[in-house]
């Protein structure tokens, strides 16, 4: 069966990664978490003190260091899920914390960061047979993807999911702080100058506020089947 490219875009904490991972595993496709790539750059910037006191980025210094940032994904044999590596170090847990969440949107809005990571993403997807999720996959990275999904849910639902996820991992979490972060990220993601978050004209929209994961996965698989080449 001919393989296709599947692009899943949407707001933060919509469960894009969860659904993309499940679909990739079901299809035997490669899953690429682009959000993790921006989070890895953010972690690098935090570790190298590349944020000013007001939260803005020291862009000149970051641009100089961008060639030193190497991101790759490696499957965890125990779970079958990909883990994110930054310069050879597994940073999967570190990039999911609130500190990174609070700083990732300004990093993702920087043109030279997006340019560098989009080039990496396009290289990863050359052979098709991939499921990639992020903010601009269907509009910028793979505008010719055979299947484009745009995922949304209310800010309150997304904040609750993020809260539950952090608590389950034994990490500190405050619902009000998370809700504020979700709303701030929505604004930044949809208003940035380069590749703002928006639904591609030919994308299928999914509001998963009230769906179970099983219902979501079933819906997504039906979309895959309906978008296969005849």
C-alpha cells in the first residue's frame, strides 16, 4: 500500500502527540514530534541563560549557537514511543515541565529557529510514511500532505489535561498557572509573524473536547482510510 504524509496541527495540549503516536504505531509509520524539537531548543536556551529577565530571547546569542543544537528521536524499546535527544542526552522529561512550557512560544516565533527546524523536519519526511504533529505542518512544512488534521479543544479542557499529565508524572502543577500558560501560548502561536498557527484550507477539523482517546483514534483512522490514493 502506498504510504502518505499525515500532518496534524492544532493548539497546545490538544492531545496531538498522543493521537499522532497511536496512529503511527497502528500504521507502521514514523512519528515526528515537532513540538518536542522546539521544546528542546527552549531547554538549550534556558541552560545557556539565553533569556532576558523579561522573558524575551537573546536572539543574537541563540543564532550563533544554533549550529550546536542537534535533535534526534529514538524509540524507547519498552514503550515503543519515541524519546527526544538533545545533543546525545535524553531530555524527554525535562522538555515537558512548566519552565519549558512557559518559554517555548517566544522561541518558536523566531524566524531562524523555525527555518532551521523546518528544514530538519522536511528532511525527516522525504520518504513519506510519516505522521508529524505541530503548529504549521500542513501549512508550511508539508503543504502537499495527503491528510491534514487540525485539532482544537477549549482552553479549560486542555489545561485540565496538562494538569493531569503533570500530576501523573509526579511533577508540580497548578491549574490556574497552566490555564494562563495555555491562553498565552494560544495568542502567541496565532499571532506570530512567521508560520502562525492556522487551519490549512484543506484540513479536516477535529474538536476533541468531549471525545475519549478510543473515539478519537477511531475517527482518525477513518480519515486515513478516506485519504489514501485510489
